C-alpha cells in the first residue's frame, strides 16, 4: 500500500513540474514582463486608473492627470500597442478606454492590496 502511494506521489510531482515548466514560455514571460514595465511608469498608471472609471478623450486625460496632451498621446500609443487601452471615434473626437476587464481587475486588486 505504501509503495503505491509513493509511486502516485512521484507521478503527481512529475506532472506538476511539467505543468509549471510549460508556463515559462519565453514569449509569454516577455509579454507579461512588458505589461508590468508599462504599468510601472506613474503617468501610464494614472491614465489606466482614470480610464477604469470612464471613457475619456486625450484632452480630458491630460487635464485629469495634469500632463500635456502630447505626453498623454505618447503614453496612450504605448498602451494601445500593448493592447491595454482601445479607442473609438465619434466624429472628430477620439475616446479611450481600457481594453478589457482583466487589466481593470488587476489594477483594482493591486490598489486594494496597497490599502490593507
């Protein structure tokens, strides 16, 4: 009986080692690290946090985070290329929002963590 349990434990260890190693895909790790790098810059983080609340234009964002329109546009371009924000056009106006709920949830969870 003990021998069977030991073999089962060994198989489980091997299974989980392989499963964990498979998560270390270099492309995936690079992409995740890049997202953290982008969110690690205070201006970009302010933009994301503002967009979690409401869809906003570049001029609205620049007023809210106290930055220039040019600087906000540059940061939005970086965030768009990482698929963290998206935009929609309404006439001549462009409105930005977060790309999906995943980013919102991560930021809100980290914010909650800092308040504990």
